[in-house]
């Protein structure tokens, strides 16, 4: 049976702790931003504009859209239109439908239940030193949506 020295055991333990910290404590998001919308009625003409910081190099990132809804949101889904605009190139638009799985809140709660839902859109290449803006609007025609608190963009 092979015996390990105390110094070797301590080195292995240190390496194991380093690896655990390296992989479990990392925030993988490159960018995350939420825009607050009027919870009493998000008008279709109210565009959420999110500026994306310039990337230091060409970067392929996963794009996700997110929304926070209170229990007063009347629908099961949230249809959105997301447009990515970049200086000097054509805009790219994507229709997204978020599922809002809000359970009924206990009537004794003093504040409304808030549910956050996120949907992965896909991957996109962000070019070095270019300015990007994402515009998000809801697609419920002729209606001010009640119960949506925030709409956000996440890049990983």
C-alpha cells in the first residue's frame, strides 16, 4: 500500500479546492440588463431599448430574452418582437414567445408574486468595436399589457 506524504495530500486538497472555486463560482454571463416597464400597462409603442457594450474582439454569444411578470399578467404567454440593430448593417428581427408559468399566489401575501421567465434565442456573432442596440416590444395588438414588470436581455 502506497503512503502519501502530508505535503502531497495538502497539494492535492489545494488543487481540488481551486478547481471547485474556478468552476462553481463563475458567472458565465457577459452581459445582463433589464428595462423596467409600466406594470399598469406596457403600451405596444413603448420600445425597450438596450445598448450592448462594445466587444474587445469578435465574440459569439448565446442570446436570451427574459421577462418578469406579476400575478396580474392575464395570459399564459408573452409574445415579443426583438430587433438587433448594428451600425452599418441590416437589422435582424426575431419573434419570441415566452411561457409565463405563474402559480396562483396565496391571497394572504402582501405583495404580488413575481415570475421570471427566460428563453434562449440562439447564437449571434458580435463584431469587435461595433455598437449594437436591441429593441424589444410586445406583440399583443391594441392592448396595454398589465403585469409585466421588466424585460431583459442576457448574453452568455
